[in-house]
C-alpha cells in the first residue's frame, strides 16, 4: 500500500511538470509582441537534419549572434540523430505549433522535407532553407547555402592539379538521394570534363557506417592499384577512407580531398592524410539567414537565393591563423 | 544418483534415425548451408574478379572490416540464444568509446598507460549499460526488444550530450599504432576478434554457463525448475553483450581515431543478421559461434566482392537480404526433414 | 506419527490445508506412500490432486498441517528444497529443454564438471554424463540414442522416458509422476507403466497421479483417493476394483462385489 501512494504522488508530479511545459512555452511566445520594429522580439526556430554535426551547430551559432544583435529571440538547434527526415518532420511540426515568426530549416530529404513547411508561409512564418535545397521552391522564402556544385568544382580542380592532370580518381559519396551529395558529385564530375587525361573509375555510395565505408574504400584500392586520388563528400567518408589508405600504406601516394572542416578532417589535414577540404562557412549562413528574416519581417523584398562563401583549406595552411579561422568550432565562441 | 546393476541386456537402445553415409552427415550438419553459401560466394568472386580477390591485402581488408562487427555479433549471439534481442550494441559501442575518449583526453599522455585506462573504462561502461538492459529484462520482466531499443536511443543521446554533439579525436599514439599494427602480417584487431570468438565459442559449448544459456533459451520454465539461477544468468548475458560492445568501442577508436557517433546506427541489426545467418534461432535455444563467424563473413565478402566486380554497393544490401532469406528457408527445410525422419522411426 | 509408521513411509502428509482466497482446495489431507511401492493418487476434477502434488513436490507450502519425508518433518520453500530431500517430480509439461539432447536434459542444472582447474571454470565432463545417462536409459528401458539429436526430435513416449529417467536417477526417496500417460498412445503408455514398475522395484516410492483407471489398476500397489480436498479412501490393490474406486471418487457407494482378481481391469 505504501508503494502505490508514493507512485501516485510521483505521477501527479510528473503530470504537473508535463502541463507546465506548454504553459511556459505559451507565455514566452507572448513576450515577442513588444516594440515598433517587427524584428525586435521576433522568435526564430532552427531545425536541422543531424544533431551530431558541428556544422549545423555553427549555423545556429551564427543565427543566434546575428539575431540577438537585432533583438530577436533565437532558439536552439533541434535535430534528430541521423539525417532522418521522418523524425525531422515531426520536430519541425512541433516547432511550428508554437508559432514562431521565422524558421531556419535544413531538410534531410529534398522532396519529403517540404512536408512540414507546406503551410508555414501561409501561416505567416518566414521560412529560410539553409544548406540543403528543397525541390519545391514555393515553400521557402529564401535559400541560403554554399554553392555545393561550384565548391565541388573548385576543390576538384585543386585535386586534379595535385595529381598532375592525369590518372585514375575514385569518388565516395554518402546518401545518393541527398541533394548536397548529388551537387557535390555533379560538380566533381563536371570539373573533370576539363581534364581529359583523368579517368573517374568509380563513384560509390556505401552505407553510412564506419566499417562499411572503410571496407568499401579498401576494396576500391585493391581494384585500382594505380589509383591517384579519392574525392570524398564528407568527413565520415574521409575518415573511413583514411583507415583504408593507412592499412594499404598509401598515405600521401593517393591524394584525398573532402568537405567540411570539423575536428575529424582538421586532424586528417594535419596528419597529411587529407590534402584539402572545402571549408564552408555555416556561421556566415546563419548570419545571412537572419539578414533575410529581418528583411522579410520589415516587409522588404527577400532574395530567393543567397550564396554563402566557401574556402579551400589545405594541409599546408591548416595550422596558420587564416586556416584556423576556418575550422568548425563546437561551441558558439567563434 | 541411485543406480542398480543393469537388469537385462536385451534392452539395447535403438537409434532414433539411421546414421547414414558420411556425406549425409555433412549435408545435415546445421552449418552446412551457411558454409556452402560462403564458399560459393568466395569461389564466384574469385572467378569474376580474378586472383586479386584472394590476394593477401584483400583478405586482410575483409578480415579487418569484419572484426569489430564480429565482436558485436558474438555478444548478440549469446543474447539471441536466450530467446532475447539486443538492439543497443551500436549505441553502447559509441557511448563506451565516447566516455573512453573523454577520459583518455583528460589523462593526456600518448602511452599504453592512458590507452589501457581507456580500454578499462570502455569495457566497464559497456558492461554497466549491458547490465541495465539485463536487469530490466530479467528482473523487471520487460520485453528485450523494447528495453534494448530504449537503450539504443538513450546511450546514443547520452553520447551526444557528453560530446556536445560532435565527434572527438585525439587517441594516444600507441593506440593509433595498435589500430594499424600487425602481428606477423595479421592486424591486431583481427587477432583480438578471433580470440574473442574462440573464448566465446569454447565457453558456449563446453561450460556449464554455456549449457545454461541454451537451456534458458530453450525452455525458461524448465531451467527455473532445474534450479538454474535464470534471472542472474540472463542479466549477465546482457552484461556480456554490453561488455563486448565496449571492447568494440575501444577497438573502433584505435582504428578510426575518432568516436564516429553517427556511424553505428545499423550495427545491432548487422550483428543480429550475422548470428541468424549463422544458425541462431530467434526462438532461442539454438546457435553457434562458428556459425556467427561464417554468418558475419558473408556480408563482408559480398561488400568487398561487389565493389571489386564493379557493382554498385546498393546491390550488396539486396543480395545480403536474399541470402538471409534463402539461408533461413533452407534451415527450416533441414529442421522439417529431421523431425519427419525421427517421427517415422519412433518406436517407444 | 508413530515411530513405526514413520519408518515405513517415504513421504506423508497429515492434516494439510491449503486455501486459495475463499476456496479451500485441501481440507486436512492425509497421504502416505511407501518405498518400493507405486501409490496412485486419484480423484475427480476439483478434488485437489494438483494442489496436493504441489505440496508434495515442494512447490507450495501448506497453510496448515505437516509433511514428513522418511518420518522427519519437512518444510519446503522451493522445489529445490524437495530435490535436496530426495523428492523428484515429473510435471505434465515434462520441463525438458527441447533443443538440448537427452543427456543434457538429464543433467540440467546439475551438470558434472571436469576435475581440477577446468572444472572450477565450469568445463563440463560430457563423457561422464553420457555414460551415466546411457546406463540409466538402458536400465529403465528408455529407447533413445542418447548421443544424438535434440529432445524435440523424439516421440512423446521417448520424451516421457527421458523426463522420468531424469527424475528417477536423481531421486533418493520419492518420484512423483503427474499424468505421465495423458498424451500417449497405447504402446507408449505400456512402456511408461513398465518403467514405473521398474522404478518402484529399485526401492523408490512412486506417486502416480492419473485419471486413467486402467493405468491405476495395472501398475499400482496402493491407491489413495481424494475427494473435495480430503482423503476419503486408501486401498491396497487387492482390495480395489473399478467400481469401488469410482464410488470413492464420486462419493457414492459401491455395489458390493467379490474381490476381483489382481489383474482384472488392467489390460
């Protein structure tokens, strides 16, 4: 009998706590109405496709810094664990129920990602699509991203020059349905059209698992003993491929490039396993997104597409002050 | 036991089934189907890809690729034999690796002192998480799929909380050397995985602990009545699965140098596939470590062979799925045949 | 119990009461069985047989009354206590692990370990166990090849044989068999009954719970009849006939008849 009264009390506490949460959310939303400038106090929600990636954290960092300068109320990054659009859709729907003034959104899937924001604009929410482009352009006000296609061409040209303009190159992409992967591979392939003596011998899309990527890269190295370079589209692929290169004793002989400058790729650059990477500027993207939101809230015209700058970070300049500025930081200090 | 002298010599026990030819014994062996599948794949890929497929570097690649998964699969085999399931091994691997990495980075140092502390931390982490699973399954009587599914999410979430969401690097130098290092051309990681498999196999088939594991999976009530401490045993089985996931986490750190948080979400299913391909029954009571080793090798060989053959890796998942279904079907046929045989010959 | 009574019985109860809530399953039951004898426990549905079996096998502690093993008071909190006292029970579900073989099932929970360090680590002595098991099966006439196959591949009669052989080989005093022939055909039933006789001939007390009157009449030495939670009759085989037993079970009176021959009604 003692146990059941204790558990009843516990249930009551939990129930009260659960009720308190939406109440708190409601009250905080009300606070946004003060001031003449529609930007002041505007609530901005942020949703991304993967919680484990510092890249999307940087977008949120940049948005928060720029937003708070303007007096906005910018939320934390909300994301599922693994590029799961279904879970992300639920997250976005939850965010939209508290009626934010704007949503900064990176979908995991270009088509299905439009689902949760179909009616957002009609409901008065400014939607900024960041980084991964939604196919249905009518559901967002502005698209802010690096030009993955152009960035891919840029780093592929760098890679092609590294190998002297000739030889066999392989590519490792990740999710073949992901528009970013598609753009990065398309840029890679198109850039190499200018190098007739370079042959793209394989483009693989192994399952997103450390061991599987490693095994895939290793098998490719066995199949093409004359391989000169590997083009990878993200740090998971470059990490897996680096193990394969090390095991085969081909570090430095086979050149490798990748995307993004998180801790993994920075370390590979420092060790010389990775020759160069495309350093995006997710922080800047967050800032640019806020810029577009401010324009929208003030009734000014919004740019449909905004290109964020990218840089090439190489193993030579990774430790210079300019290089270090391009590293993706885990926290919002940078 | 009370026994008296045999009362008569006329009651010689007849056989339940005719012994058959040695060839029969081979084809009826439980591992026959999966071994044939593996051998068939190897032969096929050697024909299609040439001798590079069987070259030392390539075999070494395949062995390395399968090692960490094998360690997970061994633990999961034990769990499946008890008619349970462990969906959390990938997340436990990640979490143990994360905690281990944090501790090692905190200690600093590039030598084995730090590395071994990291190993201990990873193994203990895995064991503790595994025991939590086991406690909930054995003592609170909760469904293992639900419990380990919860742990799958919780462990991964905790790992992300601990790292702020980003992968950590910075293992001691000796660990990186160990991850790449070899003993007489065999990678250390492969040696460790093989040792784990051997110890697990011997324990499973030759000790009372292993015998009780089979008994619990075969008929839990019978095991209880036989005086086997079923709850304690079940909890320890899940603890073992977690412990091996922790070991795998540390090994993964030494190979990849990074915690790879996003890269292990499918591990539990791949491990279970290896065990089931190898003959473990989801109903419990049946399974072998040798079978798991072979079952683990099949997707690895497939992945490697398909890449070298030039087929898109998407096909690998299709073919693995087909092989799994065919293997299960043939195994079912074998069981039906054997029970029909015994039915015909029952005399008593 | 008097000293002479105590020495005679292997397992007895006096005044055992068990209630499930308001339902009185046993209302002061007396029960006796002797070494070397097959004692049948019979009664209609609801007479309390299964409850009494639970008490006898140590699975259930009575609310009141005493249980005696070889004349000494006995208190069980779990079936393992009963096993320690030399009482083994074969339940209707047999409690066999279907994926394991006859030898493994024989030694389930009581495996023989190797000597020395290996044994301390838990390594099994399969050869020793197989030798003992094969010997037991042979003695009891259980027709299985103990070396191969799992128990699930055997017929019902063979499985029964394995379960009974297990109980018999571990029992020191009493073997309790709960409806051993319920699921078996005629030929298999005869095999089991022959085995029951052999077990008693070894000096163990066998308690046979059954619905089947012909089994009772063919193999038992004594018959204890339960009705509505009490023992209403206790017969020596010679004094029992189908009519008297049924009458005792249902509470009617038997039409007096001449004492039947020992084997009447059995085959």
